[in-house]
C-alpha cells in the first residue's frame, strides 16, 4: 500500500500528522509532509487509511 499526497490541496489542518506521525510530518509553514516514500510497512497501513479518511481536503489518497 502507498500513500499519495497532494501538497497543493493541503490547507494545514494537520489531522494526518496527529493521527499518523510515523507517516506525516509538518513543515515550517504548517503544511503536511509525507515522511515515507514508497510502500508503507504493514503495521502502518491502518494509520495511513485513517489519515486519508480524515483529511478534509481529500489531499491524501491510498493506493493499494
């Protein structure tokens, strides 16, 4: 499973960071940054889905 993140759609709510800090970080401007490039480890897949489901801007997409 992979996470696709649309930086231009992000508005800095940081729900993804709060729900999955292993996958997302926050830059100096307060916008999310994807920390993992490529496949997520199996133990983080549920957190990746949770972050995608809770993004109000739909900036996060799960790719199976």
